C-alpha cells in the first residue's frame, strides 16, 4: 500500500510540475515579452510608401490631421523590444501603443526630439514674455512658442501631438525651425499664406541615425482581398465629390486628391472603389484609390514635377458602386 501511495504522490508531483511549467511559459509564448497583441481593427493602405496604418494608430492619424502632421508611414506596426512597445514610424513621428494608459492616451507619440538630442538650455525666467497673446512661455521646459508656430501648435493638437518646446526658434540649413519633445516645426516662407508652418521629418531623422529592422521597412503589397462594396438602395443614386488639398501649387511636389461618396440619402458609403486619372500635359496617368472608409472618404497622394507655370491639371475621379458609375472632376493650377 505504501508503495502505491508513494507512486501516486510521485505522479501527482509530476503533474503539478507540468501545470506550473505551462503557467509560467504560456504568457511569454503568447506575444513578445508578454505584451498583448496590437489591436489592428480598420486599416488604410498608403500607396506612396507601400505601408498600412491600422487600428488605434489610424484613428489617431485621422483625428490629428493625417499626413499633413505626421507624414506617411515608413514602416509597418511592429513590436520594438528596445522600447517594450508596439510602434510605427512615419516621416515625422513615431506612434507608440500604451495599453496600460486610460483610453484617450493609449496612443502616444515618441519623444524623438529628446532622443535625437535637440534639447537646448532654457532661457532665463526674466526673459520669458509677459502679457503677449502671441507668445507663450512653458515653465516645464523653460522655452517659448511664438507667433505662427504658436498658432499652428494650438490648432493641431498642442501638447498631445507636439509635447513641450525644448528649444527656442533657431536657424538650420537656412530655415527657421523649433524643436519640441515629439516633433520639429519649420517655417517655409515660399509656401502659400496660411500653409507656411510645416512639421519636420524627425521620424526619418531617427531612422537614419538609429535604424529600424529592415523587414518592417519593406513596402507591402495592397491586399488582394476584394473590397466589400455597400450597394445603394434600389433606385438610389450615388453621390461623389472630389477636391484637392492644394488648389495652387509649385512646379514640383506632392498633391493629394480626396473623394467623398454618399448614397441618395447623403449617408456615407464604405468600401466603394475608385480610380483617379491625372491628365498631365504629356500623358494621363491612372491611379487606383483605396476603398472608401466608414466616413465615405478616400484619398490619393501623388508626386509631380516639371510642370509649366500656369498649367491647369485636371483630375477625373471615377467611382463604381454596384452597377453604378460616376465620374467627378477636380483640378489644380501650377503657379510658382
């Protein structure tokens, strides 16, 4: 009897040991360093760089100004063991996923200005501006944001997007710039009035200095899965509207065309496919556009160069939903 009981106890000990081992190993095997998986959700493909933006990163991107603020994605989302975070690099920023934060603050921008060593000594407190609504002193870092930079800061997300200033305005490569914890602002006097403050490419500067895994920088193919087209109600007519980001441009640069699609009841239509025909002077170029998102919106960014001043470039956007096809025009003028 004693031998049987001892054998039974031995088997029980082995079983308990295996259970403990599985309990210890399973969380590590589930995801990197025990981190929860990144919640991908809705995605959007950016043909210009060949990368997707997904889930909460896409929501943040859209909420705070899209490519105008962040630039275009330069990597896929990936887990960075150096930071212990899911991240994605853009031209101008690094997005980070912090699942432990309260819901509104789970997407944060990396402190690239700090990591690239752009902080300068604070100004003496007695030099801080007083009573000027066009200048603001930030005692947290001892620096001031002024005039057009301050207006841009306040209108485009403020502290959540840029962080605190970590330098005063300075001249780099003949251009006035100012560094913030998360970004760099630049003054471009050659641009149209009202669009002369530009967010600098700190994301690319970080990639060039420190690098990121090459496998996450490789452009991805557009998914071959067919879009789910929301057919209009019987007898309904789709409505499409197209417009460009820059009605007047220089002879070289990037242009973005936007598309908005609704049904006859003016409800946004998701999953609608379209093509954009850019009628350049020498030859037309046709680009496929992403399927419209839940807001009925799609966009396409393309590069152009060598266009003569005074040239009007017509863009025809052809939309197809079910059995219906609609073509809507827009255009821009090359001026400077």
